[in-house]
């Protein structure tokens, strides 16, 4: 006997989740021994109804309730697996034993009475200043609330608050008069006792902290000792360069992943007032461009497949469904053969930790035992794209064009001017084919799940035409994004700069700026001056960013961290300004990245922008990543850390002198017994001398002020 315990999604859940549940259940039942008696126990959140039309073999004649979506899924599943449904819900056939309200009141009354007799009733504490009239109003308000009279309860509550305010005012005045009388009589003890009543009780500010070994420390003395030990280690050991140099940009050897890319869609839709769920009319000359691997991911999320043939059959069917109403469809696949890809770290993060990664040559007979590991290898993905492209050409019932790294194939008489491309990502290759189709006079619809494609398409709206549309999501979350209204709302310059802004503020290859989400970055972008927008727009032009572009990008990044009312466009000045204003309990990780970290980040953003800028080039010329913020370790590209110090040595060493503390009138300080000079460090504004000109004699390498023209030291 095989027993399977289940809990199905409720009626309110999305259709994709329900289909995924039954697909998982189907795969579990396939693993049960065929000769076992199979019993599936659990809550399917469905009712079978009283009709048996077509389901006589799986439903008994005494069902209950009204059928819904869950009912159809359950009954179809039971019929396909030759299972019989046993209705276990007996509430519909049980008779009423009495009035539920009366039964509950009796149960509540008897329970409270028994508790009162056994353990007694604790008197409710009352504040000493509350008058009898106020107490009566409180009881009346409580009775009205329990009786369900909300209107009367609101009136009485308002009256109660007014009375409480008057009572407290009367009480405070009385205490103040008592204090004054006792002080006049020099009777201090009663006076201080009354003052203590007037003083409000401050809540304890102490909270437990967790040590490195997981131990909780809640007492004040223990916390002080722990923090003393922590800061003692922090300022005596060598600074952790990987964290200090790249604060806010990188985690270990990789980049902080950007997890809020999809929020950009909602931010852009918020600029216009169109209904994103309405599709434009599909005329006879409308073509659909499809992200091939997005359809694979859509299928893998809701179904399991036995072999390659099973997957191909479902893939062709779903693609044909999406192509209904279109004159033709072009399915574009990624190129997974590139060695040392910039996206390799992102792919590793998405696939998770796997003990073993196997590669398959995908054919009809290729077994798909575990879909989570089946697509872990780039070699398998490459083989799958070529296999699915051939299956679409052979089996599709619509006019089909498939684009892979190896060929461009068609199943009908048409002219495709774009040949085999060396572009790595389908994102840019889809834009290349979309512009070609639009140039031939067709309306373009693009199906994708990637925010990058939306931003790439917005830049090409003049070439794609006014009726171009992006289709994103599936099922209830399906939405169509009209590109022209968003382009008009942004304006030509910001629409062209938006894709480079995406690279600068965090995409798959450049990394997320910790603490600064896409919404914060988008608001700053919309408020940026024209020179900053122009600099971001020129990102990706040439083999390396010009000084003007780098300065403009740095000014934008600094604006994300600048306090209100402050305008600093250099990372060095901004970090020093924020460091001087930091509170003792704040850590240095709250500071923005260093000048050197920004430089490498802008180089990586320039490289990605350069790749995206060649979306209309069939064989793009990609700059060497090793010159733009990356280094190579084996076959892996690793982001370069800043080679500059996180702060001047005098700040990292935490040395400051007290010269002049005993003799403020001394004309020249820091000449002899200066602790900064003893450590071969220059004085800073943290010192007693203040590093003032004409006062401090140890100003050999002054820290930068908030003047952007001074030399940058970090």
C-alpha cells in the first residue's frame, strides 16, 4: 500500500500554482510501485457537486457543494489516474444541533464562571487620576462595543478621551501645586516624591545582541564588554580590504545580486495612465518576437517531463498558442557557448549549490529525471536550444522563424535579412530582429520575462514604431506594455539613457548598490540635471568611458547618498562629509563606496553599456573585460577590487592628538610631543588642533574638504 499526503492550493490561488501542484503530484504517483494499493489523503480544497456527467468512474452519486476550478482539476486528475474520490466532508449532511450563537454564549459564560470561582478575578488597575464619571463612560463605551453598536461606541470613545485629558490635566496641576507647596515649606522629601510621579517612565533602551558564536547578551555590562572587544579587534588588525574598498558593491568575490529589477516595470508604467492589461489589435501584419528560453522556464515551472520528446511536444504547443493571431513568430535563443561569460556568476547563483553538474546531448530519448539539475550545464542548454529550434520548424503549425547561435531557420516562404549573429544574449538579438521586422513595415510584439529587454526596446522606439508592444508575465500576471507612451513620458534623452542607468545602478553583470533600490535610483535619475543624464547616455561609447562621462556617473552615484541639502559629486568628499557626521553607534559600512570602488564599478557599467549599445550589430565588437573592471582567475571573470585605501592612514589607525588642550593660547601646536607626528601621520579635523592653518604644524597631507577641486586622497 502507498499513502500520499497532500494539501492542494485554495481556490484563491493562481492557476499556475494549481497546475504545478497537480504536476508534482503526478510525478510522485509515478514513483509508487504499480502493484500497490494507492491512497491519496489530504485536503484538495474542492467540492465534487451532485452531478456525475462524465465522471461516473471516479465520483460517487452522493456528492455535495458546487463545482469550481479546483473541482475540475481534481476530477480530471482522478479520472486520468483511475482514482476514486471519497467525500470526507460531512458538515453539509450533519443536522443542526442548536443555535450556534446561543451555544457559544453558554459555553463562554460557563467557562468564565468556572474560572472565576476557581482562581478568582484580578481587579483591573486604574490610574489614580481617573474620575468616577470617566470610569462610567469607559464601561458604557465597552458595553457598546461588545453589543456591536459601533456608532455609539465611537461617540462614547471620543467623550472618554476628552474626560481622560481633563482628568490628567487636573491631576498634574494638583501635583504641581503640591510640589510648589512642599518646596516653599522646605519639605524636600514629599516634593521629590511628587516630582517622581510627574516624571514619565522611560522605556529601556537595552536590547539583546548576538555574539559571533551565536550567544545572546542582554545585560548592559556584557554588551559594553562585547562592543569594547569588537572595536578593539576592528582597529588593531589589518583592515579587511575586500570589504572596505568595495563597501556597498560586492560580496566576497562576486557582486551583490540585483533582486528588484522587476520593480522598474511598475515605475515606468506609473509614468503613464494606460491599461497595461489591454492588448492592441493584432492585425494581419503583426509579428511576434519570442524569447525562446523564457518559454522553457515557463514550462519547467509548472510541469515535469519524462524525456526530450515530451518537453518538445509541450514547447511547440505552448509556442503555437502564443502565436495565435500573428502573421508569423520568431523564436530567439541565447548563445551558451561563450567561455568566461560575464553572466556566469549570475547563472551559478540561480542554479544554487549542486554536488554534480552533468551535461546532456538533448534528443527525443534524453531522460529528464530532475528538472532542477537538467538545465544546470551550459552545454545542455546549448544542445536544448538547437534541439527545440529544429522541433519548432518541423512541428509548428504557424509561420515560424528560429534563431540560434548556429543557424536561422524558417518553415515558410519569407526573407530574413539578419544572419547568424555572435551576440551572446537573446535580449539584444531580439531587438535586432524586432528592428528588422519593423523596418519592413510590420507591427512588432515582443514576448519576454526580462526587464533588460524592456529598457533596450524603449531606446529603440523610434525604430520599432509607435505601435510596438512588450508582453510580459503569464496567466493572471500577464501584462502588455505599450512602449510609445512611456517613451513620450521619459523624453528622448532619458529614454535613451535609461538602459545605461540600469547598468550603473545594478543589473546581472554590474551588481546591486547595497541599500539603494531601483525606486530610489529611478527617482534620483528623473531629478538629475541634463549634464548628468547626458553623461549616463554616453556611457558605452568608445572602448573606455571619457573623463566627462566618468565624472557625470560618479556625480549621479554620489547623489544617491548625499543628505538633503548637500550636493557633493566626488566620492572622497562625500565619504569624509558623512564620516564626520556619523554617530558612535553607526558602523563604517554605512558609508558609500570609495573613489576607487566607484571607478571600477563605472568601468563594469561601461562594458555592459557597450554590449547593449551594439544591439543592432550582427557581429558586435566587445571590448576586453580585463581592461574594464574585471580580472581572470582560471576560466572565471572576477570583479576587480579597488586598489586605493578606504581612508587615509590616520583615520584607519584611529590616531588623534590632544595638542593644545592644556594651553589653547599656544601660537603653534603639534611641534614636539604630537601623537599623530609620532606615528608618522598627519593631523586631522578630529584632533584637538583641528588641523587649522597657522595653528597646526603637522599638516603635511591634509584631508580633503568639501571642495571638489582639491586632490583626492581616497
